[in-house]
C-alpha cells in the first residue's frame, strides 16, 4: 500500500514538472514572439535615427555618447591681428583709415615687440570678411603673415607681394599663411617701403588679386627695420 502511494506521488510530481517546463517554454515562446513583432514595428520606421532608437530600446543596446567636437584654438598671430584691426573703426572719428595700424608691447625683460596690420580692400560684390596682412618684429625676428577669418585648405601657397613669388606655409589651423622668417621676410618687406599699394598674386583664389592700401609704409617699415636691425 505504501509502495503504491509512493508510485502515485512520483507520477504526480513528474506531471507537475512537465507542466512547469511546458509553461516556461510557452512563456519563453510568447516573449520571443512579442520581441519579433516589436522588432517588425521598429523595422517599419522610416527615419534612420528613430529606427535605431527603437531597436536600442527593444534590445537594451547601450547608447554611446557622441565624441565632443574639439574647440578650435585660434593661433596667437591670428588673435594679435584681429585685436589690432578691431581698433581701426575707433580711429579718425569712426572713419575707417587705410594704412598700417601700429602695435607695441614690452615684456618683463624690457624686450620690445612691434607689429603692424593692414586689412585688404573689399572685393567688388563680395561679402567675405577681410583678409589681414601683418608685418612684425617679435623677439628680434622679422615676420610677414596673412591672416584669414576662417580656416583654409592646403598646406602651402605661392605668394607675391610685388616682388618674386615665394612659397608660403599655413599654420596647423589653416588660418595663418606665413612667409619664411628672418631674411626671407626681410627680402619681401624692403621693397614694400616704396609702395603705396600692395597687390597680391597667388595660386590661392582666396587672396589672389587682393589690394592693400599702404600710405604709411615708409615710416612703418623704418620702425621694423630699426628694431630687427636690417
């Protein structure tokens, strides 16, 4: 009698186990079916971003943050030139003057730095911000640079300011185009002292044909020549 009772109990437990497994399998099947149906709904979304967001929410895909764009660091010559030209509208009772604008600083050791800026004459039917020409003597080194309001493509450009054409080089940000320093810059600056206008010739369309008015070049370049001793 006892043996028969144990047999019946074992049979019932077996049945319960089978039912439990079947219920689990059925629940899993229902869950998978539901996921597939929801996935079909996501697939029907036409907008790519919304469609991906639907799938991410359905399958729990972690959303990665887009890398932040690194802020553009304006090079020091660019900042120096822009600050200089910002003074132009405040000069001569608000009438924009032509010619070089003078800037001077002296460091803690008593060493003087000089730089002069010019903005290009506006082109006809052009709304582009002006390009700036900057001549300087900083740390006893002569420099000549063209400053752009925005980034330019390429690493080099051929430039002539009325003398023979030279290969100028862009800085890493593509906002400052500079001649060679020292003797290379001096060879360009010397002839400019006799000119009332500077005409740019270049294989860069952005600056080719630009004109700079230079009524005070003689005095300006005399100061640079004295400080940099050329």
